[in-house]
C-alpha cells in the first residue's frame, strides 16, 4: 500500500499535518494531524510497504508488542482510508 498522489506531510510549528493538494483536495477538506508515530508510518507508506512490514517496523522502532503495533497500524490506516489518502493496490 502507498500514499495516494496529492497528499503531503508537512511539519508546521513543530506539529505534523497532512494536507491535500490539487484534485486530492476534493476528498480531504482540511488536514490530518499526526504525531511522531504517524509521521514514521507515513514515511514508510510513501515508499510503498505492506501492512505486515509496517507493523514489524513500528514494533521494532518503538519497542512495543507486535499486537499493540498491529492495533495502532490498523487504526492509522483506517483514518487514512476514510480521508482517501491510501492507494492499496500492491
């Protein structure tokens, strides 16, 4: 899965925000605020990564259980899906 074209991550005043540009702005009016963990996941999603690989990287980076990482990744991906940010063709 990968971040869909037209969505960009910016750091503004020390906070991470995702905004839509161009045609993508039709599906996201406003912005999504991300914490450091969300920005970490976003960077891997830009490169194209499977859900399983993302769970494994998150668990390793933040020293959490794989189960906790899986729950967090699912919640994050659900948020991105609702906003139309994901291209899930692999």
